[in-house]
């Protein structure tokens, strides 16, 4: 028996995949920078808004980490919430568009995405987002708190 390979579909799929990877890497880089800056600005605004409270905490002897840590944790929380929201959107889009993509590709069979892989991606996304949120908030704390 012969294996029938639709070469034109494979070539098109290969070139489209390559373009999507490059564009995806650029978009992810810009979004990472943007998310870090947004978190930096939000935390910086909150620090400036609570300047009086922070000064009182310093006067009564609060440690630097006692003042700093809530802002860092808040930035990490923002990152985790953003990553979880994005993961849910991607999961729903994948679930919705897979049948249409299968029709478009014709004879080329799609490998189903494993739920375990999706959970691994969720964990990795949450970890990276936590780091990004933490870095953004650490930047804001260093810039605005002067502890």
C-alpha cells in the first residue's frame, strides 16, 4: 500500500508554521515588556498613593521587607491573574477552532492536544507570569520606595 502525502499542504503548513513561530516570539517579547511596564506603573502609583502610610510605618519601626513585600506580592498576583485569563482564552479558542482547522487541512490529521500538556502549559505560564509580575513590582519598589 502507498502512502499518499499531499506535498503542497505540507509545504504550506511548514512555511506558515515557521512564520507563526517568528511572529509569535516577537509578540510574546513585546507583551512581556508591556506587562512588566504596566505592573511597574500600577505598583508605582499605589506606592505614591500610600506615601503617608508608608512614612508612618517607617516612623513606628516597620522593616523594609514589611513595607516592600505586599507590593511585590501584589505584582505577582497581577501576573498570575493575567496568565490564567490568557490561558482560559487560548484554551477556549483552541477548542472552538480545531474543527474548522481540521476541515481546512483536509487529509492532514491534527494531533489532539493532550489535557496534560495544557496543564503543563498553564503551570509554566503561571510561573513565568509570577516572575514577570514580581520583577515589575520590584522595579517599582526600588524606584519609588527608596528603602
